């Protein structure tokens, strides 16, 4: 019989062979992550942000450090570059200290070791650059200081030779000093022996030239010529022509002065003087002597006319104070006897209106301003004023005074024109030549004219009148006496301060021994009152400004 199938009632513990089992999926598949990965990402993010912050802060500190470095070096008022010569040497440690202090202050403002480490590397590099800048500047200033001190010593040596040339051995001693100075300076600067030798030769030549110039300026042309013959082999080729020209000019000037004095001692008229001068064979010397003789006679005539004018005008004033009196009763006999007929007539009529007014007045006003300006006092009062009415007299005096003041060709009371006086004085001192085309000689004349014009104005402001001929010449002569040294590379020439250009005036100086004691006392009193101080160098500059009449510059310097 058929059998009924039976099912197993117990569950088997084994899986069905055909069914696969897999491990559970990772949490990342559902958008999550492990804890370690989250931490790593966060750390990386914060590290990036910290690095950015460190970069910002250290960059700011570095920027301030560079700014500090450049300010310490290049600040136009207080930077290292403004320190010159000895001051640069003294200031270098102070500047290093300021930079180090600035670094420390910037470092103290950093927040962590990382920033300090980065900034340290930056600051070391900047400190090295700063120190290099200091060394370069100090080195350059040390060389310049050495050169400047050498130049100053050379100038002092040259001046000593020039000022004391009459003392035996002084010139040679100073040449030896100059040789030693130039050699030592050249060796310190690494110059070749040829360069050093060339500088020594130039210095020796310049010294001899300066000594010869000094002799010529002291009217010792014969001594200068004798000295030149002894040392001419020591003068360089480029200087020899200049020395020979100076000697030629100086010798002619000296000889013309000597011959002029001889002729003036034995003649009484210009005609006689010219006749004596024409006996001299040297044509150039003859011309110079005749020119001097003419100048001398003009000066004598000028002085004589000035004496007559003064004598007449004194008598004129005396008669105005004694109305109605007779001149012969009032004027001293010694004066009255020297007055001309026309001058006596003026004194007789001084308090009376003129009788021939029309003729005198019309004749006077028809003259040109130039003609009127050339009338001296005696001529004006004797030939015109005396014949006018009171009203016309007042007008005539105003016209005459105005013509005198406006005239550019004649001084008020002189025989020479002012320009002629200046030019003749410059010629006598070897500072100008008639018809010259040399710019420096032309400039001497132009500058001198400008200075003299100022001095005349000062005289008129103080004395309430214009200077007469004698006073004019004294003012001109006094200006030429005011001489200073002008600083040059080797030779410092001596020049009248009134002929200096602006650039030369800045280089001008005087020896301390040439400054008057009363001027030193004046400066001392002024500076003490202003609670200021002064050095020898400042005193020399003040005296130069005083000689030049630069009152404003003088006052500005004295209060510094």
C-alpha cells in the first residue's frame, strides 16, 4: 500500500547551502564616519587657521621692522645718513642700540613661540642688513673725515707759509709737513705712488704760488721775482704761466708806483709829469705811470676843489647867521683872502634877492640834468643862485640837489665818477684791467660797485648827507682791506670779501688771530645774553658775515 510522506519536525541548525550571508555595511555608507577621522579633520582645520594668524601677525611685525630700519638710516632729519664725519663714528653704537630696542619691542608683542621663531629669523636678516648699512656709511665718512682733516691741515700749513714767509725756514718746513700729510693720506686710501707724487708736486707748487702772490700784494715785487728764480723748478707746468703773468703784472705795478712817486716829488703840474713819464722806454710801463699820474693829479684837484667848496660853504653859513653884516667883517681874513670875486659877490648878496633873475634862472633851467649835476657848490651858488630871486633860489636848490642824487655818472662832491674811483682802485690792487674780457675781473667790478653802493647808502642814512670825494675813496679802500681766505682743494686764495660770489662767501674764512678782540667780546656778550654758545668755527663764520655786511645771516647764526 502506498506510503504517506512524512515531514521532519526538527529545525536544522545549518543554513541552507545556497544562501550567502554578508557582514553588516560600514557606517560611512549611511553618511556617518569614524570618531578618529573627525578629530583629524578638526585638528587640520585649526592648524591651518593658526598658521594663517601667525603669518598675519609676523608679517605685520616684519613690516614695522623694515620701516624702523629705513627710518633709522634715511630719515632726513635724524637718520644715520645725516651724521657726517666724526658724528657718524660716534653715533653708530647708538643706532645699533635703537634698532635692537625696536626688535625687542616688536618681539614682545608676539603671541606664541611659532611667531617668535619666524620673527627671529626675519629680524636676524634685517639686523645683518642694518649693520652692513652702518658699516658702509661709517667707512665712507671715515674716509671723508680723513680727507677733510688732511685738506684742513694742508690749508693751515699753506697759510702758515704764506703769512710767515719772511721768517727763515718757514716755507720749507711747511712743504715738508704737506709732503708727509699727503703721503700718509694717500697710503691710507690705497693710492698709487704716482698719484701721491702728483699731489705732493701740486701742493708744493700751490704753496710757492701763494707765497709769491702774498709778496706781490705786499708790494714786494722785487723780492717775489728773486724768490721765483730760486724755486721755479718746483712749480708745475700748468702753474708756471700763471706765476709768470702775476710776476709780470706785479713787477709793472710795483715799478710804476715807484716811478710815479719819483716823478710826483719833482714836478708841480700834470704837463710836467707826463713829460717825465714819456722818457721811460717800456711802453706798457709808461702807460701805467701816465695813468697813475693823471689819477694822482685828479685826486689832488678833487681835494683842492673839495677844500674850496667847504671853505666857501662855511663862509656861506656864517653870512646867513649874520644878516646885514659885511663879509669882510665876518669871514676870517685867512678864508676871505682865498675866495674868488664871484664867491665874495655871493656872500655880499646872500640875504638880498637877485637883480638879474631872468637871465640866471633861464640859463639854469635850460641846462640838462647831467650839466647841472656837474656843477660843484661854488659854481652853482656863485654863477646861478646869487642872481636869482628868493623863490627861484629855492627851486634852483631843489633842482640842483635832485640832479646830484639822480646822476649815475658823478658823485655829489667828487672829481672822479664813482665808477672810475672803484675801477682805478681795483686796477691798483691787480683786481681789474681796462678793456678786460675776463669774466672774473668783470665780476670783481660789478660786485664791488654793488657793495660800494650799499656802503654809500649806509653812510647817507647815518650822516644825513652823501659822502664827499675823500670819504668815498676811504669807503672804497676800506672795502678792499676786508680780505678773507676762500677754501679750495689745496690753495686757499686771499680775496677782498666785496668781490666774492655767493658760493665763494660760503667757503670764506679768516684766521682766529685776525679777529679783533672787541668783536670776540661782542659775540661773547650776545651769545651769553641769548643763553647760547659759540665755537671757534662759529666765531670765524660770524666775522666773515660781519665783514660782508650780511646782518640778517649774522643774526640767524648767532642765535643758533
